C-alpha cells in the first residue's frame, strides 16, 4: 500500500463548499482519474481518505491537506495532475508527496489567515489591532451545541497586523472603497480560536464592527516555529525522507545489471 499526501485549495465561490460537498467531489475525481484506492473493510467500504483540519464553510483556503491510501504505486506528481483535472476550478490540487513519515495532522499546529474588512479603513483596523495585541486576555463567546461558551481569544494569537490591500487575489470584491487587510497567525489550541473569534475580540476591545462580513482565507497551515513566528510546510519532512531514502532493491538491480550485449 502507498500513501500520498495532497495539498488543495478552496478558491472563489467554492469557498462556500461544505466539507461534505468537497468529499463527494473528491471521491468523484478519484473515480474519474481511475486512482487505485484502498478501501475500508465492513459492509459499506469507503475509500481510505484522511482529511486534516478542514477550513470552515464560507472560508477560502490555499492550504488544505488530506491523505489517500493506494493499492498500487503511483507517481505523486502524475497523480496530482490527474486529480486536479478531475476537480472543478477553485478546488485545485497544488502539491503531492509520498507519505514517508507519520502524523501529518499532528504537524498542523498553526494557521496563517487573511481577513479582508470592507468598509473599514486601515487606520481603524490598526487602532483595533493595537488594542487587541495589548490585552492580556480577550474573552469572547461562541454558541455551541451545548450552549454559550466563553473563552480567551488572545492567547492563541501569535501575530495580528493590519495592512492596506495590494490586490484582491482571494475574492471578488472591488478595491474602490475603504478596505483593510488583517494578517493573523493563530496556534491550533483547545478550544480552537477561529478568525471569527478574533473579529469578536476586536469588537469587544475596540468596537470594530465591519459593515459587511469579512472575506477570510487561510494562506498556510503547518508546524509553528516559535523562534521565527512562522508557519512552515507540513509536507517538508516527507520530501526530505524521499530525498534521503536509499535506492530500492529494484532500482539497485537495474543500475548494476549488465546491459544487453555486454560480455
């Protein structure tokens, strides 16, 4: 059995695709691409696909991850291209690597988010961000199936800055009105702090209330480097393992076998 790890996106209108909708679209793509999937046992076998920390519905993403199990070996890049062709535009497979290490989900310890605030000036956003960053704790509330939960939205935030928009690369809104961009780096802790929780925190500490819903896009997720404050590539250990792996027995035999006509 071979395991392949894939990175995919949710762009444009397909940011409103639910996780279940993506699962169905991806399983159709697997069939169209004739991927030799491994299946679970039992009365209702399912293709072995493991999803890791999917973004909420309505949120765009440049960095979603999943892992598939195959019954036959395939070249990761060839497989990536076949699956990308079989999915609608906006659900794009951007990277593929053979899994050579364990614990992909455990590596996803932080995310980088971009929040576009239409109708908010950069000066207003900077003032609210300064108040949020200066606070030791920012309590917010979220409605859950067990009722209203109160928790601190500040402790999980490693970085929050405001900036002017450069280009509308992740949405469809014009840039001819007031607009501010927030860049947010948040650790994956319990309870999970989501971008909308940070927006609730900005409302609590600085009365910042955008007139329209924020357009939210995940730009990256992976291991969090405490020294640099950056989020690194979660597939890098697999690439390094592939590079460092010794040649297979078949490859060694092929390389050392005498060529035809050799005495």
